[in-house]
């Protein structure tokens, strides 16, 4: 998809952050440390970022 087909709209960083926190964002990642093809440490990270208001509404409804 090219950017030419999308309408141009300026969004303030505060508005973008508000939209993301209202809906929630999941951040996921994996980290592995290996030496000579021997995996020594593997860490899987999953984080949910949302506002307190959105989280409590989701729990109560």
C-alpha cells in the first residue's frame, strides 16, 4: 500500500496516545542469548498498555 492513497491527516502525539491507551496496546517480544548455537537464556515478554479507565470498564462489563 502506498501513502498516496491515504488521506493526509495530522494527528497530535497526545491524541495518538489517547487513542492507543483507550483501546489498549499489546507489546510482545522474545529475547534469546546463545553461545555457539547453545541457547542459554530465553525471555518472552508480553505487556498490555491501557488506561486505568479502559481496563476497569473491561473488567466490570
